[in-house]
């Protein structure tokens, strides 16, 4: 009995993925982290946001947020807090806006020219304690920033009334329902800012003291909204 052996020729195709555009993250030093959008900067430099972390935190938690904002067209300068904590993390002083403003200015001067940042198109943002300082700086210097990103704000700001305060540039506010204090402060702050004519995008979510679960999609959208001057709201409340 003869057995006929059948041979088959298998063709294996290896698919090589193309390059994936990603915003590079550059550590300038232990005190700053810079993320730049993909490609060449505009003639006047990158529009950019100064990002402040929360209490008992560090720059390592800013990497993902910085990349996502850069994907939306904003360069990011994340600055470490001025208060060193025993565990190696950092925070911000309890109540010293002038000192924080000076600290941010000092580090921005060191990175602005190197990374071609546009000082006339600068935003400010922060998380938790950093959000409190970001909003206070925006209120104190409304002409210095083009808008704000306020994430999980933990204290009620002093905004004033329509008769005493000018409208601010566009502000994005987000908070999670499982963090009742920040959740309520976010809604109150949004209402008070809108009362003085400020464009506000309010993104509430079901999480806690954190960014929205879909933050990787939300942050690029927020960056584009801010760059458009808050003229169109792509999904906020």
C-alpha cells in the first residue's frame, strides 16, 4: 500500500505596523516635565498649559495627562510643587499664591525658549490642590492665561459677583460623583463662573478623586476646546 504524502505551502505574512504618532515626554530635570505635540511648532511657538499636580504627588503621575493634552495640540509644562514631603512626593504651600506664581515663572523661563513655547498662548491647570492654585492664579491674573483646566477641585474659590469680576477665559471643570465634596464644588464653581460670563465646560463622571475614566479621549478634546476659545462645547454639560 502506498501512501501519498500531500505537501502544502504555507505563506506567512508579517505585518509591520506603521509609526504611531505620540507626544514625546521630555524630562528637563527633577522639577519639570515637558510634553510636546507631534510635528513642528507653529511660527510663534507651541500653545501650552502649565500643569500643577495635587498634594502628596509627583511628576510621574503627570506623564499620561501630559501626553493626552499634547495629542490635542497643547504643549505641557508640568511643574513639581514647592513643598517637599517625607515620602519623596511634593505639594504646594497652604496659602501663598505669590510664591507659587514666582515658582512657576522661574521654571517656565528655563524651558520656554528651549522648547519653543508661545508665552501669549498659555493656559493653566491642575489637579486637586493644584487645581485650587490654578484657579486662584487664573482669577488673580486673568490676562496672563488663555484658559484653565480645573480637575477635582478641593476648595471653593472666591470668585465675586458679576459687578466686581470680569469674565474669565474658557475653563474646563471635572469631578467625580464618588468624591461628594469635589463633585459639589465643581458644580458650584461652574455656576459662579458662568454667572460672570465665563465659558465653562463641566464634565462630571461616576468616579472618585480622579480624572474621568475615559480621560485619554477627554483630555485631547478639552485641549482642542480651549484652543478654540471655548466657542463650541464638544460634550460638556
